[in-house]
């Protein structure tokens, strides 16, 4: 039976890199995004070039009914899920005293609540099959905090708590749940940073460069593989030694 991986936010950046890495490794893909775009179509076509099937679905992960519908479509097509990667995320930065409750809630809804909704649906299928892997893409910000990102840090810290709890609840069913905590990764987001911010970040790094989306994707592929079958409930930082 061919393996199936569902990736939320799978069109750009780290999500795109994971889609291509998993397709190359032989997985059929289900890619979720809030809306279709040229980036999504490009990623779908690139992934298909590896000879695997790719299903693209529009779904807002912060809406439980849309998540349920997306998983229903996936199960109708493939019948099962092997790997769920909760990668969808947004930022709405601002100092805590200036941050609106709407901006705080929006980030939690997508990043944390969306991860819970997707995990809940995946676990229904994985529990029946007594097999599966869930990877939550957290952040070093969720471990150490970051000024101006109280909402983002809270959401990513919440994903770590969710990871550890689900690992304890479902380990007996041969379901592994881990979190990946990237640091500064080359992306559209880091490209938009000022030179001053980039220079300050570089000072904190032990390895004097930003990471790549492909490096994060390779870590995800390892954690999803049989080589990592005794690893669960862990938070693996891939951050160039930013906190050393």
C-alpha cells in the first residue's frame, strides 16, 4: 500500500520543500491551503513530476468543518493517511500592549487550533490502522519567546504541548507525534527582514547562515521514516545553534 502524507500550508516555503521531498521519497500527497494560487499549482506540478499522485484541497484549517471535509475527500481517494504535517501558520506581529485581541486570536486559530483539528481527524484513521506519524511545525520562538510575537510564540508553544500530550495518548497505538522547531530559515519572511535585523540574528547563530527549507524537509522525512520509529514526544530544533 502506497504511503500518503497530508501537508497543511504545503504550497510555499517549508511546506513546498516538504511536499517535494516527500513526493521524491515515494509518498502520495494531499496539500491543504486556504486558497488556490499559482504557487499551489506550481508545487502540485513539481511534486507530480516525481511520478506520485497529488491531491490539492482548499481548506481553512481554523474551520473544523472544512478540515473534516478535506479529510473525507482524502480518505475517499486513498483510504488512509500515514503522515500528517501541521505546517500552516500565519504571523501578525506587534508589541503586546498594542496587539488587538483579534490579531492574537487569528494566529492561535490558524497555528494551534488548526493543528488540533487536523490531528484529531488524522488520529481517527491512524488509530484504526494502529500506525501513523504526526509532525507539528513549531518554532524556536515557541521555546524561547520573542519580543513582538506574543501571539505567535503562544501558538507555537501550544503546539509543543499538544505534541507531547498526543504522543502520550496514542503511543500505545503505534502513532508517533513529534515537533520540529525551526529557527531562521531562508524564506519570503526572512527576505523581508531589514539588514539590521538579519545582522543581529546572525550574531546569535553558531552556524553563520540561515537554514534552508530543504534542511527542515529532510528532518521531517527522517522523523516520518522507520529510522525514527522509537522517537516520539520530542521537539527537534533546527536552528543553527541560536540558543547556545
